[in-house]
């Protein structure tokens, strides 16, 4: 699954979910973890598409 | 002579103890002596309980002398990955985020091995919380691969694989959530058995993923792995793995998932020929071979990743909140990725896991055994990890997702490092798995190769 450069909106959304679960994460760690987090999210969405296709 | 015995299968060692050929303390001293000589070059042990192990060996000898009933592993040493509790031994989970504490009771799997007579002589290195590695910001440096010291062992059961490959132990316990028994076993040229989900209790094991975690042995041969599994399994869950060992496998049907490897450009050039040879050996043993098309490998990897990262963050969120900076960098970055997932994402992955399991069950209606690679290459050098975590392609995750039992064993070499053949069977069919793996092992000489050590143990009787 190809990587793509995270946007500032992606970064802000990721920062919010970390805060929501009670984690105070330094900026450089947030930036370093973000590509992996987005990749995981895309994998999950791809699985949804595959399930929907399977159901059709 | 005792040193030679350390390289014999556990069943032979047990027979030598029962016959009085050697004593339990003598065997334990030989094992401890070998560890003292070799482990400085490997770094597999993070805690060695020499005094208690010798005391336990003395007790085992008394029991034998008194003619009392003994278990199949009576007096035999084994090692334990440092996320599994052993009463009286400290645990760190390979992390500064854990205050080392001495466990007051055994994990259930360890307790069952003790009941069978085995002696846990120490704790073995793990990647931090069984997550990711190798890394150098943990309490202990990563173990070195006994075949090439500047190469990784793989993980997360890094010390267990290194100890077995280095001849320090015949068998050790590991845990496997996405391949953490099988991939280090493959990288180190050992046998690694990931049992059927829930065949071995996870009680007393630090969790990574409630759904995917599995406890399994890493051992020097298939028979040793089966012997450990038989002693620690939950009897109600799975029959004995040893019960078909030695029986002729002719007539069994094997599905070769060659597409999962042959079409991947990251596969080592020697891997596909080694697997083709391995399947040829199995054909020569009388197994019926067919090429089997399995579901897209990426579906399994995506499914397993979503479940694992969600469940791992659930386990660690509280500790991360309190001790964030005590986690190693790669481990905490790995854990943070799970925060991006929604509940719907996780439900989707669980739904896909159920469907994939049914599809593999359907394949097992056609064949008795599946075969593919364990990892797509040999153990990479440490230098590849200087900038942080690196993806090492493998084919282990699918069978954590589906819960089927899987075993890896050496099937070839590339650049002086081992390659692994992975076999899978129906749920609860460890016996068939070990029957075929054992037959392959007996028909080849891969298991007879050992890393060279300049300090062979020589103990006079």
C-alpha cells in the first residue's frame, strides 16, 4: 500500500485522537507515528471495500 | 560426553536420566557451563537462575532415585521469554517502562512444564513488550544471530530462538502474535511451533493482542517442539502433537501456496528454489502435491495489523500515559498508530478475519497440510536497523488471524543463513503438522547443521 505525505489536517486529527485517549505526545513522535497511523487507517478502509465487494 | 548429550533430542536426554547414564545435576551443570561459555557471544539470557536450577536438578535426581513417578521432561532445562512469568524470577518485558519484579507464580504454561518435570533455568530476551525490534534503548541489547553475529535473530522471541540455535537449550518458550515464534526460529535455523489459538493458556503472559496472542515452543527439532507442546497444552483443546510422529505420511495431500512467495520481488533469490526442493522432498515421501491459491496475502496482513494495533494500544494506553518516555522509541511509535483506528475499523477487521478463517477452513477440506515460506529472506544485518524499525517481509501473520497451527523448520540456506519452510494444518491438528514436519526433517540434513563455536563443552564423566 503506497505511502503519501500527511496533510496538516491529518496531523491535527491525529493529535486530537491521541489527546482524547489521554496521551500527551511530543510533536516529533506525533509526526513520526503519523504515516504508520494513516497507513493503518487506509488498510482498514480497504478491508471495508473488500468486504462490500464480497457481499455484492 | 555430557556435552554431546546436550545436542541430543529431549526424549534421549530424559531416557539417559532415567537409566542413570547421567544424573540430573550433571546435565544441568553441563547446560549452565555451555551457557557460560557461549552466551557472552549471543546475549540470549537476560536472567539466569543457576542456583535454583541446580537445586531443582538435585530434587529431580532424588525423585528418580526414590523410584517415584516422573513426567516426560523430568530434569530437563528450558528457557522462557521475558514476557512470561516464572515464579521466583524477575520480569522486565524488555522495557524500561516495567519496574523489574519477581513473579510470585508461574504462568500456566510454565507450571504445566514444571509438572512434566522440566526446569525453567532463566529468562530470555524479548523485543520490547513483544512489539518491535531490534532496538538499543531497552534494558538489554538485542541477541545476536548464532549463525552470523552481525545479523539479527528476528523477534520478538529473540532470545528463545538465539538460545536454541546456539545450542544453549534444546527448547524455550516464545509467544507469537504475528509471527514472533516462527520468524526468529526461521532466521536462526530452529523449529518454531505456533499452536492452534487457545491450545495453550495465556495466563501469566503479558498480553499484546487478546485475539492473536499464542504461546509456543522454539526447539532444536520437531520432536522437541512437540514434546513441549504436549506437556503445556490444554488437553481439552488439542490432542497430543507427538501421536503421529514417525508414521508414514504417504498419501496425505499438501497444498503449496507458491504464489505467496514467487510473485513477491522482495523474496530472497534462493528462497523459491529452496521451497521447490522442500516440496519435492515431501513429494518423494509420498505426499500428493498441488498448487493452492490462497486469498490475497495483503488481506491477512491488513486484517491482522488493524486488530493487533487496536488491541495493543488498549493494553498499553494507561502505561503510556504514565510512563511515555520510558518506552523505547520504536515501541511507542508502533503503539501510537493504533490511535488512528475507529471502532468501525476494528469491527471491519474482525468481520474479515472470520471470512478469511472460513476460506482457509475450506482449503483444508481439500488438503491436509499447507506449505509456504516463513520469512521471505534471511536475517538482515543489524546495520539495516540503525535508523529505526525496518519492515521484514514474512508470511506468518495469516495464521494468527485464522488461528490455525503452523510450524517453521529449516529448509535451505542463503549466504550462510537459514531459510524456513512453514507448514500449516487444520485447527487442533498439531499431530498431522508435526508428523509431516518430522518426516521432512528426517529426510533432509538441515537440522543437523549447527553454528560453529570455538569452545565446545567437554566435561569429563
